C-alpha cells in the first residue's frame, strides 16, 4: 500500500502528519488484535459448535419425520490461529525551496502488498459415528440407570416419561388380565389410556432411586486346623435404580389413597424404603380403580429420534404437558415438541432448510423442545466411546 500526502512548508506539518498516520495505524491494528483475541475467538468457536450440534439434532429429527436414515457426527478437536502485523516505512521528507508539487509529496511505503495484515485460520476434524458398538448402544432400550440420570438433572418428570416410555403393560392383579397401551398419539384409544397413566404417575410422585448399598458380607468361619483358612468376602453387586413413589411429590389426594392401600395391607413402594425384592421396571398401583401391576418398556435413543420425528408430521397430534399441581415441582405447560416454519432466523433457537422444507425451533415458548435437545445431546454422548471414531472416517476442514 502506498500513502501520499502533500504538505506545505515546515517540518512540523510533516511530523504531525506522520504522528497522525501512526496513530491511525495503531488504532486499526488494535482493533484487528481485539477481533482475534483468545476470549473472543474462543467464545465464537464455542458458540459455533453449539449451533452446529443443535442443527445436527434438528437435521436428524427432520430425517426421522421423513422416515430417512439418521447420521451422527462429532468434532474431535478445533485448532485456531491468528496473526496481525503492521508494515510502515519511514517517509522521505524533501526540503528546500522551489519544490514542485510532486516533490512536496510524502510517501509511506509498506514495502509489500498490504499496509496492515491480519489473518485468522480455524481447522477442525470431524468424525462420523458408524461403528457397531455405537449403533448397538443407540438401538438398545434405555435402562433405569439412564432414566434415573435424567430424572435427577432437573428435567420435568412428565417430559422424561413421554420421551423414554414406549409402552406400558397393565395387569389387573385380581384377574390377571393384561393390556398394553402405547405412547403413540396416532392410536387414540390406546394413547388416551397412556396419558391417564402418565397423569397417575405424576400425581403419585413416581420417580426412580438408587437403594443404599448393603454393607453385609459373607465371611467363612475360621478353621480349627493348624493352617489358617483365608477369609472370603463376597461383595454384593452395586445397587441399580428402581421405580418408587416419592411422598414429597405426591398430591394430597394421592397420599389419602396411599393410606387406604397401606390399611388394606398393600403398602406402596415408597422411595427410601430400601425395598430390593420388586422388579426394577415395574410397580403395583391402583389405576383405573383397580390394583394394577405396571411394567414399563423404554425406547432406545434411535427410537426416541423416530418418535419425535413422527410428532413433527403435520398429521400427528403432539402431546401437551400439563402442570398437575404436584408439590415442589413445576412442569412447563405447552407442547412437548415445537418445530415450525421459521418467520426469520433471528427468531429461531435453531433452524435449517432440508429437502425444500424449513424447520425452526422458536425462541419463545419452546422450553420443552430445548430441554429435549439437551436430553438428546446427553443421550447420544452417553453412547459414544473413543473407539467409535476410527481415524479412517475423519475429515479435515480448513476454511
């Protein structure tokens, strides 16, 4: 870059111009350095990764709504570089009398193609999850261990129930007759019963707990012979989560019902009771005015994506979450899933266009949907291991 300034007589003017140019250059360089500062670039990269992951979840939901295969990927590492340089040569100042206009010109020559130089570069590696171990985990129904993790991270219980439960098997304790109700809004008769079962679970305080680990150990008796017999300690397996009723989450009417059951010799499985004999995924409750054994079948993570994709179809009803007035707990009312056509990218939490259709999670009124994105992100991460990203499938992108 070449800068030319025509000056009048006197060295003070030239010095002033030189100082002015240097000040402008320093200010410009400072701005370049600020743009590339670690705190700014690091935050921008973090925000970009979050937006990319949200769009990846929305993309798979869009695919699931179209009955297409799902694909999962992840960024392994990000490397960012930045440099700034000021190139300024000292001007030649001609002096004397009778100088022409061309001779009175001050010339700053950076000695190159650019006067100020600021460059940034970001490289990242992206891998595709395509191993047997990863998809085995994605296709395996969620266990109570994973459900327990979600229920104790502050996510609404009703939201978790609608997401992870695929169906319920209800068995009349007195007659032994069973019926299966599906969490499928397109099957209205069965789905209405499922909604009533979820309501019952909410008002009765159904949740999960990990029983306290037993401290008992089986030690073999000492031998009476000369040589001592080694003591054998049998360590019990670690306790696994179980379904139970939390009294503090039960409504007053439910506590009255619990008292009647206890009076009839049918005490419920309360949390903290230490019961270890019941099956891990079933409880006995009074449902539809009859003693009912409830067995829960959960979805896999892959099945969860397909379920939500079904809800995104225009011809499918979307579950509505309700605040049942449970003590010490508030459920955000509104649709379980909210994905609409965008009115503007700035009004969307996440948005994309896929196969000619626009998808948008609105910023307003989409707390449940954003919680779902959080849950999906956590569950997919739980199914990952270092071996899920072979080096042969890694892509290098250098913008």
